[in-house]
């Protein structure tokens, strides 16, 4: 029996480009949800640059829930999300990606928290953790402390608008329409979440953090990968601060300070797998060493791209930034 569209409560807006095997695992995860299959749909927003649409269709296969495959008009994560929320049939939308596998209660947790917080401007941020099949390195754990995600620094349930990320977050669809589209023109990939949340904050946006609404992030990360990604972050942050000059450049400040500091030797990296951050005296020393070492490793790529953005005039009305690779 097909899902009942009349009782849909949540639309999962899932952006995808490549990554077909993991996409299939992500869709498998939605088939195993504890809530009813007709409580939700998956709006699969295929990027306009997708080279193998048939591989996406094969990954969909036959599912117990409704899958609505759509495609944005232009390449870009912002475009995918915009097309996705506009095509959504449910009053709630959940933004996520093709490398984040939902645990069994993920959908149910988002639904229950929206019942707890019915105000239109209140959203629910779920946790993104490393998938259990990955070997989680010290570098990957460091990324969770403010560079890629910042869940480690959230105390309580108030996340703050600056931690809005589209990997696992649900909102009232009516509020998304009030705020408007993700800015595809300026942020096709990179800083699109922060820019959207900044605009939402002016309309009373609140972001609650539900630690039990979990997705497993099945994508290993390396310093080499992030040295490349840092270029896109730099270009995007440069444009963001030009659009919103009242906002300080967070990454630029961090990486500039690291580049100016004495060279870190990274001695803490060997101890970090055995010493949690909370261990008195030793934990802060070990992880402080780790923090400085990795910031200094990424700083040259970031700062070089920032200087290049300054040189070419990468501002809201500036040239195309396609040279700054998104991945």
C-alpha cells in the first residue's frame, strides 16, 4: 500500500550529487525509521550537475515511503534546498545530505520536538556524529569543535542561530517561506546556512538542539581534503562579511591568529586519542596543542584564498567564484 499523502507530517529534503553507494545507505536508513512510513516523505533534490541520474534512480529503488525526485535549475546546494522545500508536501521540512544516515528514531525525535516547540520560528537541530564504520581520527574529532560542526560546545538545548547547519535540521515550512530562499547567487556552496540563519534571526529564529535526533556522517575527512575546502570557506566568508559588514569574519580571525602564533609541534596529537578534553589540566593542554597544530595546517590555504578574493574583488557583485572548489 503506498504512503498516505494526507497524513504527511515531515518532508526530508535530501540534497544529492554523486556518492551513490552512500546515498543508497541513507535511503535504507529512512526505511528503518520507528515512525510510520506515511508520516514522512523524502524529497530527493538532485543537483543540476549530477553526471549519472540513472545511478540516483537505482539508489532509490523501491521504498516503503514516498520519494519525490526533483532537480534544481542550477548546480549548487542552495538551489537544491530551495527546490526541495518548495516541492515539500508536509508542514515540516528536514534538511539533510546524501552522506548522513539517520538512526532509527531520528524522524520521530524531530517530530516530537516540534510538538514540544510549536512556535513557527523554532527549529530543531539534530546531532551529526561520525558513522561507526569509520576510523575516527584526531583530526576528525577536532573538526567537531567549531570548524565543521560545533556540537561539542552546545550546553543544554539552546544551540544559537550561528550553529544552524543543513546536515540535520528541521523547520516549519511556513517559516522557511517567511525567511526566503538560501542565497544561490552568492552562496551556491559554503556559508549558505549561516547567511540564511542570520536573516532568520531577524525574524525571531530559535534553534533547539536534540541530541537524540542523530545521523551518522559517512564521509571520512583528512587535513589534505580540508586544505582544499578551506579555499571555498575563505571565498564564501569574504562575500558573507561584505554582505553583512557588521558580522566579524570568524574563520579569518581564527586562522590569522594561528598563522601569527609560534609554530606548533603537534605533540598533543599522539596523546589526544587517550586524553579527553575534560581531563583536568592535561586535557586542555593536549587539545590546545591539537587545535593550534591543525589551525596552522589549514591557515595557509585559507589565507591565500582570502587574499585572492581580495585581489579579484570577490564581493556580492564580484566575479564568479567557480575556481574555488567546493570539495
